[in-house]
């Protein structure tokens, strides 16, 4: 609870995640923009400074907690795959992006203090430095499996593996997605066990002599060329500033780097413009990549 400027005493939004914020390694935080790094490392000051409070209560801070903890715990969930291959609908992705589980485990193991103790009894001079990433890795290596067992996550993940669906995968190409597509269509053909040659003969007989063609790799080249032309046509419709942002992002520049180069105060303005550009491209190309649902940036 904090006393507002109006005199009202209300709960501090996202305050339950403040102890967890100080457990995020510096290597991760440094990639998240000046705003999120401006929260004082003195917690007593962080919950009394109105600028810091506004950041902690923002969606930006909550998204940091969600994304940072998903990034931190994923390597220890025993999945053996990259997080990026899955969509936001896949159960393991959802569990990884549910910070309440991981914060609870850290608190119960006394690695971070309970939020009540943390906010009410913190000394004005107590400074929270950065936890070494090696120490965080060693902790999560044993903590994540325990949390997964407690909340029966393994059973959920195994069930998802057994009953895969198209929605589980991100729009990007991945080996796992390709394997799923192959299994899906193979097991659903009327003759799943026949050889390729037999299937080609069957197809020819049932389609008035029309040949069944093996997919040509050159098609991928053709599709890439069409996509490149489409992107160039779309870019021609954008204002110069948006063209710069899109070009820099396609070159692999970070949001912070783009913001610095183009004179933005922080990266959040760039993030908003990229999502807007993405939504415009979806309308232009007639596709849905997930910009409206904020799945990608």
C-alpha cells in the first residue's frame, strides 16, 4: 500500500514483483532500455520516488518481469528447444511466461524476500546490487524443476507434445514445426503406410492421369523473391521516419540502438512505431503475424 499524492492509500500495482526485479541479472536488464534501468537499486527510494513508482506500475515493467523470467527459466525446463519456435498458445510457453510460479518458488526458497517484508521493513540505506548471472543460473538449475514438479507442469507439457496442433507453433520456420506438419499430413492420408512411388501411382490413377509432383526447392526461391518485392512496395507507402525504423530493425538493430540513432527519448516510442508498421503491413499483405496481439515486435 502506498499513499498517493491525492492522499488516498491504495495498493501498489506490480509491487509484488519488485523483489523479483532485483534478481534479474544486469546482462538482461541492460538490454531493456534506460527507463527500466532507472529504478533505484535502493528499494526504499524506489517505492517513494513518484517517477520510479510510475515505471513499476506500468505495463512496461510487468512485461519485463514476464519476458525476463521466461528467458531465465526456459533453459532449465528440460524442453531442449528454443522458446521462439512456439506461439503464445503452447502450454510450455505459457508456463514459462507465468512469473507468479517462479517468484513463488524463489520466495519459498528464501532466495528473495516476501514482498510484505521487503516493502515494509527495508532500510533506507540498503542497496541491492546485481546478482551474478552464474549464481542465478546455479539457483534456477535446481529450482525450476522443483517448481515444475510442484505445479504438475511436466504432465501438461507431455500432454501438449502428444496432442500437438498448428496453433502451438510460431509463424517462423523451425525444424519442430516442419516435423509436426509432416507427421500431421502423413498420418491423415488415406494410405499412410504406402511408399512414395505407390502414392504417386495412386494419385495418377485417381486424378485422370495427372502427375503428382515432388515439391521443387526452387519454389522457396520464387516465394522469397515475391516477398522481397512486396516488402519494397510496402516500404514505398511509409513516411521516411518509418522507413528508417523498419530498415534498421531489419538489419538487426536493437530497439535501444534505433531510439538513440533517431533521437527518441527511449525505446518505447520505437516499439509502438514498429507495432504500428507491422499492423499496416498485415493489412497490406493480407496476413496475420500477431502484431495486434503483441506477440512479436
